[in-house]
C-alpha cells in the first residue's frame, strides 16, 4: 500500500525499523507483503498520532498507515485492524486492567 509520504516523513526521525511481511498483529494478507514501520513511542510521536487523525479508525490507507499496534517488551498490548474498525487491549497486569475498567465506553471481552 502507498501512504501519504508527508505523514511518513513526520515519523521518520522516530522510525527504528521497517520490514516487509505478510503477517502482523491481527492480520494475515493473501496479497503482497506490507511494510511495517516500527516507531518509537514517546511524547512527540503521541502528538503526531493525535494531529494526523481525528479518531483511531481514521488510520486507513491511502491517507494514513493502517493497523496501529503498540508493543512493550515484545508484547502486543494494543492492536487494531482499522479498516474493520476493530481494536483491543491485551493486558497482563491487574493494575492496568483496573485502569481500563474506569474508561467509559470500552467493551470488555474475556
């Protein structure tokens, strides 16, 4: 897929790695391999994410890269399939589960 090059350029200083794959987070593609961008999560990239879209599900090609996924210690704690408007948290810590329980509108699936 091709994306808005201006968006990718804004994230370039924070891009740690790019690679091609047919499988990532919740997706396996039957088509050509997609490019995955591994980007550092910090205050600057958080601002860029917020400035680039109004909602999570605005992250859809061709304007924006799709399927945002957040990792910590190689654990996918949040992933989404934006063109299907599906996203979810995988939380191992009781502390963070309790925080999520306080957010109005989140649907809990066990």
